[in-house]
C-alpha cells in the first residue's frame, strides 16, 4: 500500500458481461445446444427428460396457463415439494410472462393466506398435500367457501384474487384443474405473448424467512436470476457433462437459481433426489446418477457426513458442490472434503434479495480460504463494508456488508417503505450481516447484525464462540446467541448437541474448556444440551426461537 492511502473495504467483480436473456430464452438455448442431453432426472419420481422434452413440456404448460385467461405478470403460486412439475411451473410461467410465487410447502393456513393475499395470487399450482398437511383442508380453513366449489373459476370471499387451483397428481377435487390437463389446453395468444417477455420484467417472488416480521415478498427479475445462475455455474466450471444433485428446496433461491438456472445455463443435468431432504436418498441419488456436484446447507452436509460415516459408499464421481444458507463451521467444511470426498466444494454467501449469490470461493482456492471464508466477490457485483455511520471501513475491520449490482432485487412487492429501508438511494442493498474483508478481497462472515451480542459494551460475534466450542471433541453442533441480563445488558448463551454416545457436558465443564482460550466476556453464562435446534425449512437455525424459549423460562 502507498503510505497515506487507506485500504478501504470495497471490492468489485470483473466478468465477461451480463446476459440480456429471459429464463425462457435460457431454456430455448439449452434445448438448441444440448437437446438430447438429460435436462432433469427426478430420481424419486423415476422420470428423466432431455432438454428438448423439457422445453416441449414447458411450452405446453405455458399455453395452458395463458388459456386460463391469466394476464401478463399475473402471480402464479407454486405450493409443492421438489418434483418435476415444480420445474415445469418455473419454466412455463417465465415463458408465459407470469410471475412465479414460491410458497414453502411446510406453510400452514396463516402463512399460506399471507402469501396469497400479499401478492394477489391468481392461480395456485399445488400438490394435494405434503407430509401431514392436506392443502385443500388448509385452503378451506382460510375460506370456508372452498367447500362449496363447483366451477374451476373460483369465487372465494376471503381469497378474492385466487381464481384457479391446479392440482399435481391423480387426486381429483371438485372445482380444481388437474395439472396434466394443462398439456392439452391451447392458446392463440401465447405465441405473440412469449415473444414480448422482457429480461427486466419480474419473474419470481420469494418470501424471506427466519425473522420475527411477516415474510416480505422479494421480487426478482429475469435479469437478476439468469445472470446469477450463469455465474455460479461458471465459477463451478459446469459443462453439459455435469450432473448436479439438488436436495435443497426448489422454493428457495438456492434450489431454483443456484440449482435449476445454473444447470440450464451450461447444459448440466438437474438431479432431484427426493421430495424433501433425506441424507440416505441424496447419497443414493449421487451414486445412481453419477453426480459430479452436490448442494446443501450446513445442516444437510452434517447429516450427509453422519450417513457416510455409518456406511461408506462410493461417491467418487463428486468433484464440486455448494454450501450456502448459513455460516459453515470450518470443521464441517473439512469433513465435506475428507469424509464426502468433495475436494472442490465451494462456500457461498448471499441473500434471497441478491438473487442469491454475492461471494463464492473458487475451485483453486486453498483449503484454508474455503473453510474460513465465503470467497471473493462474484462477477459484476460490488461490495462495501460500512460502520454505523455509513462510512466505508478499512480492510480487516468488521462492519455491515452492502451489495450493489445486477443481482439486487427489484424490491419488496407492495412494500415501498421496506424496500427503501433495505436499498439506499445509490442502490446499495443493506444486508444487516456483519463481515470483514481481508487484503486479498476474501470475505469472512462474522454474524447477523441483530445476532451480535453486546455484553457490558463489548461486541461479541456468535460465530467466534461457535467456532471455538466446535473444537471440543464431544460436541457435534453448537449455536450461540444473546440473552437479556439485568446488569450487563446481555450475556452469552450456548445450545449444544453432543456427539452420539458422549456424556452431556455441564456449564462448568464448558466454562473450564473456554478459560484461557477465548476472552472471559465471550464465555457462555447460559447453557443447554439439546437433541435438535429450531430451523426453517431450508435448514437455517432460528436463534430468536432459542432466545424466546430462554426468556420464557426465566
């Protein structure tokens, strides 16, 4: 560095340029280039389609949706676990200039009603239910008029925007349209309509999760998701020879963008192991399909490591993969390499609101960088780290991560205030995540701004304590959070899951383990041994739930 010049925490990614294609364009290009290659293999459904067949089916479903009278940019909900129809819905809505609204298949009546009403869903594509939920019963609970439906054009007083329910599978329900019937519906309007889809138009709405607020409807354009998927695949060096295991939920950006669109952009095969995550079915799918890449959030990879340790199976076809969703402890990253054999595993950082990936480790990064950071900034993305005054901090200083570029969402649907609170006038996305950039531009995530513990004026980042406690030989998983304290304001609390067969540790033993290794004020004062942690459907741990449970027990 030149003396007197600050080394500020700002980085900008290079790149080969941005694509001005829609999601439908990308599918057409894939069918043109790799038409006879496998496009998708849904292992649990026993179905494999080539890219040509995927395009043909998607066009047919798109025509069917237009024939229902849905206007341009109408919202179409998808309320289903991972299945082939989910992919068809994603492709068909983009081809027909409709906006796909991703709804968590675990949603219950209160959450489902919010999703439908928030964005005025006109048509809902859904399975009859999932696990212990009957979706028809949930809709009837929201609006009892569902029980009197006869016509396939609905009139529901409490869900006035919802006009059509499209059922995946063989179950017949009065007043609903079987999904497979869409294949046979024709539309004279479709041909002209599909030509006018704009790459800057919204194509997806995804609901943010994991906070106490009602979920906000992040609205993403074709431009957002096409380019993010393309550059994830480019970083992983995908080709048409790759087969990508996608056990993560398709309703999340991880599945639909980092999964589906990354594959489509480079002709790789999308492999769905099961309706929802199962370590055993994922490993079996990797072996059966000879997958070269594997995705997961940290909790999924932890389960995969345990499954492989129980009975070692040959997953030697795997060369790369992605860990995304929350901070991945260094010990787990090493196990992904050493136990699962994924030498080219990459770690990513991103948000739904940034389509999602902003940082990613590269295949040639050394192991230390891959286990301790989330890599360097993505092509055509900018990042700055700021302090509480909005000033850019120097390298090596912790601050709030801000992202700018093509990937930043269009906004929160119907919520201008929330949009303006999140995206500043210069189009910087304020993530509320805390991080630090090193001199080489590698980003280390320290934690979420709201998760930071302030004890007697000392700032404590939970990840620091979690990483240290994770070195204890008897601890399988640990999560640290702040709880209220009358004197200090907050104290450090830790929930710990023990390794199988290991005796539960006591608070005193934990404190003795910490002494002399981490600062005294970071040592947990509240402690609990648990069998599991409260998590969202995507596997993100909900620390606020732990905090609430502790406060309620006082």
